[in-house]
C-alpha cells in the first residue's frame, strides 16, 4: 500500500493492495495499488480494455481478484460477497424495474432491509431477531432521497416515461438510499447525449458534495474526469500510469501516454544538450527539468501554451498550413521542417504564411522516453531463426559469438573451429522502433496483430501492435494507421540484435 502518514491513514476508507486479475492467463489488472480517502471523488480513467471496470467490479465484489487484497476501513473484504459490502453500484444501463414506479424503484432496497433487535425469552436469554422497516421510515427516506436528486415530485411516475437524465438520477437515488460508504459509478453518463451529459456532470459533483460519501467513478471521457474528480487514476493495459489531482495530471503528465490521452498535446522527441536545455523543433530551449546530458526524451507542449507571432518575432519560424475554427478559438497547424505544431489562438490569422512561436520554460514538459527499443525473451530454433511470440524471424546468429560463421550443417563455428548447436538457446532480442515493417495484409508478414495504441510525435507516429499471444511490437512510422487496424509485421535479419542468456560454452556441440 502507498506510504501515508498517520493522519491520512485514518482518513483512508478503501485501499487496493497488489491487486491482480487474470482471465484465461491474461492479466486484465496488473499489480494495482492505490487508496481512496473518505469523502473523495476518485475517477478511474483510461481507454476501453484498460482494466478500469474490472477494478470497479472487484471493489463491488462482482469479481474476485486473482491476487491481492482489498481493505475497507481496515477490514479485509477481498472475498466478501457483494451483498455484505457497504457499497452500491450505478451502471451505464440503469437497471430500473420497468413495472415499478419511481417511488417503488427507489424504495426497493429498503423494503428488503431487515433491522436486528434484541429480545429476551422466558429464561432471560437474549436472542437476535429481525424486523422490516416501517412504512413511515421508508416513506421519509424515499422523499429525502428524491429531494437530493431533485425529483421529489416524481414518485408516482412510470420510469419508462422519464428522460435519460431523470432515469439516471433515479438509479443514483436507489443506490444511495441505503447510505453506502462508497458509491461506485461505471460510466453512468455514457448513454446520454452531449448536452445532458454535461449537465449531469455538474449535478453529480453537486450530489457528491451534498451526500459527503465516497465516489469511485469509471469513464473513458477525459473531460468528464477533469470536470468532476478530486483525484484521477489514469490506466493503461491494466496498470496505473499516473495518480493525481486533475490539474497535476493535465499540467504535469508522467509519460507520453498520459499527455496524449489527457487533452490535446504536441509530443516531440528531444535531446538534452546542457543544464536544463533541450533541443527539439530545430531549436535549443530552456526548460525546468534536469536530465542527463545527451539523453533522448519526450517533450510535451500544450497547444494553448504556445504563443504565435509574426515571422522573426518568436524563437523559431514555420509555415501556417491549416486553420480550424473551434468556437472559442482557432486551431492552427504550423510546420517546422517535418514537424507539426498544433496551436490554439483566438485571433483569425491568414494561413500559408510564415509565422513564429515562443515558448517559456514553464510551457515545456519533459519526461523519460517510455520506449527506446523492443526487448523480447526469445529462443533460436533448429533453422537458426529467432522465435518471438511464436513467430520465427530470420536473423544473424553469428553476432552471438564473435568472429564466427555458420557451416554447411547449420552449426555456428568460432575462430578456433569450435562448433555450437544453438537450437533452443534462450536469447534476449532487441529490435529498434524504426526497424519494424508494418504490412497492411495480416498474412504477408511474419506475425499478425492489432494496432491497440497510437501517439503522434510531431513528425511520426508511435504505434503498439499487439499479437494474439499478447506480445507487443512498438513501432515508429511516418505513415498513418487507425486504432484496431489488423496488420502484420516483419523485421530485416540485420536489424535484430541478439544476446545469449547463458554462456556460449553451454552450447558446444558434443
């Protein structure tokens, strides 16, 4: 669990410790660690398939973790069934009972509730019995709850006649009437139109303030998360990428994925050339981050932070090539060499002219490159190919032993004439991001996969291609592709760098 001081520890209502969830051997949630403070509005944010709903379902008890622990107020609830947890869930599909009116939908849980009380038998022994809530208590709670969701005049209405927003509020009313410690919301606004969704975002935030209970919210909508949350947990591939306040997530993204996923960003490859000096876009800029000299880094610049001026007025010139009106501002594209710079500006400027940009050190966010090469645990097959993700790539095995060659029988022979049989030898394979060829026909490459992620880096795209065996190939390419495109990949033999995992003497033939 996260290290927290004693005061914070007392305020923690739920913590997830080293939580893992596997489906058929595939990790959906990977070593998930975070805690939620009492009364906090926390949002799990990420693309489809990142594990956010699975995490929510484990908190609710609908799924059991493969590994790890869930603590609620310090008590282990990992294996506790859903009905015993002081937690309620609101789903995207509201799951209202169509045969019941508003009042009965909201009162449903209360009518099932049983209150324990003590009685003494004739011998004076104390026994626990259970009674239903009285009609007056139920009535009072329903009316109070309907008032919270601003639907106090709707108790007799048929739920099927209500708007989407009204149905959502009824679903929330039904979830909160039992006074849960935590309210879980799984993309509850996904079925609403844009206008209604924005209105409900504000209403949910106000509702959270009124209730004072803990909200854990799931969404893939970045604006929704930024609007409502006290804390955002950004997820990708079952892993936490960053946890922080909305302002920190937006202004100080931890990596290129977060920067690209949260709002619009210009992302470039840069090189540190001095103390807090970074070269990108053909120019050296001052920055606030300190990285080792000559280190390759990712540079993030938000479009709204770039100051656009006339040619020669700023730090570096480029050509304005496009302009799109976005309502409150124009979005311009400026070409500096082969790199695109997206700029937001309120002025209506002419395109096809030379302009300049100015950046302050505070506008430049630098982060460690997430990918520099692809690294794989692989092996050599009987045909001297390297096998990665059950796919066999042609390769140069002579690099494994200096000054060696392959003889007519396929054995590796060193300069002293010693023969090596590398069949099934375990190796580490490295392939550069620009050394992988993408082929648009699944059958024409060595291994097929699906594009699961892409990030534009100013003058090229960085893609992740995932195979059926769940192996990832990270590729830098100048060509555009779409997420979910089915493709295949190939690599030239000379582009695969190999290293033996064991000493060469272990493979000496006979």
